[in-house]
């Protein structure tokens, strides 16, 4: 398939600039992944689509204040650094904006010095700071909102999930922004089990596809973690007949990576191995560059909660692999007709099998 197969028109007026208040008052489109049938709800009503024994899998990563403003030490010219991934106590992968930023360039962020020590592909650089940043990030940095959000968020916690706890992401797992403590309690009272994974979001999730053929695109690596306790919870729920519902594409990538690894597969070549009804997950901590697009054989995920994604993005390709490209694009057109809000602060979709829905 080609990247152009996942394009659609979206006027700027549909792009949400602020989050819904309260979180669970956002709209919810429920889409049957097989037939494409659509139902419209408020997000808090999603509890009615769960049954006792299901397991809700959430990405507990926390966004760090990854955008830093500084200057070039030699000239005083402005630079902007977007931290993508910590390599050790003082060294980071980052995007660095500014004129003539080369290997050896000295930078200053406040009173902290730094040096560019390596240039990578796609504009990334390795930056070594003179001292560790971790304890100073809150004072030096700011939350890196996506470029299509032009309204400053008054409370940075609105770009965090209520269950975030492991700092490391340059962007939020936005499907989780709709959940409130009360909604999670309602799901628990319904008999839903909770499981947490971690995928620290960098460029891999949002990097534009620069090749025309999907088969030629190579995903960036992102760090993912699934603990032994989480693997046990998911496997017990599935063996007992429950469904694994992923909150967001990052949780889905982590689960599917675990399913591939359980049989000795390689996330870089996800089509290897036999198809099966489901595949037990295993604990792991490693990078994943799993690229899910139509033709992928799903191993673990039974339902997917997600937002409305950018045209031609790897995210719309993933949900098209789960629910069918035609169903997804038709749902997006319905969303525009019905006035849904798109992207990070927008409304939500639940892709599921409606024949399995309870009352």
C-alpha cells in the first residue's frame, strides 16, 4: 500500500486546541472493527462496552519538560532543544534548532553548558550536558506540545494522563487523557482488570512517513517495558476469556511487541511466524521499532481506544490495520460531519467488536 492511501482532508477548525473539561466529557465514537458500524457516545459511557474479566492496558509514561531554550555559547544565537531520549546521566538524543549547529558546537541553557557530540539522521543530535539535567528539568524546560496546538495549556498536568508515573516521553499517550479517577473506579467496579506498560514516546510514533510505499518505511526505535506482573495479568485475563483493551497506539505497540517476542520473533519483521487466535505476552525491556500497518497479523489486542490521527501518519495506518482502512476513513468522514474534535486534545474512538458488547 502507499502513503497516499491514508490521506484525508481536515480543515484547521477541527483540530482541538484545548482539552475537554472534565476529561471524560469528550465525545466517543464506537466503531465495529469488522462491519464499520458506528455509535456515538460521551467518553465516560465507555464503561458499558466492557465486561467483567477484560483487562485494560495503559501506558504509564510521563511527559518530561523536554523543550529547552538556550543560546550558542560562541555567538549568542538562539537555540531550541527538544530532548527525545536520555542515554546516560548527562547525554541525550535531541532535536536542536538553530543556525549552524554542528558537532563541537557549545550551547548554554541557563547556566548549564552543553556540547553537540554527534549528528544523526533526520536532524537528531547527541548532546552532552556538563551536569545531569534530571533535577533541573522542571526549572529549565517546558512541556512540548505538538506544533498544531497553538493555545498554551494553563495546567501542564492536562497533557499528562492521571496514571502517568514513569518520566521519559517527549509527547503524551493522548488516548489516555480521557480517563478520570472516577471512570477508572467505575471500570474496576465492573470487574475490569488494569495492567500498565511503558513506552517512552519519541519521534517513532510521530515521524512522518517519507517513503511512498509503506513497506519501505522504517520506524524509529522507542523504549518499551512490560513487566512480569503485567504479562501475568494479561495472560490470565485472556486465558479466562477476557479481552485485552489497549489504551492508545503506544500500548498496542507494546503489547504486540510482547506477543512477537514470545515466540522468538523480531518486531522489525512482524510478519514472521504463524498466525494464531492469540499469543501470550512475555515480559521485556528493550527498544521496539514495530511498524503496524494493513496486512499485520494481530496477536494480542482485542480492542483499541484511540484519538483521531493526522493524515498519512503511522498512527492512522495502525488503526487501519486493526479495523480496516475503508472503515476507518469512513469513520473519519462521519466524525467531521458530526463535529468531532481531532488530534491530541480531541475526541476518542473505541475500535471493538460490537457483537461482544454487553448491555
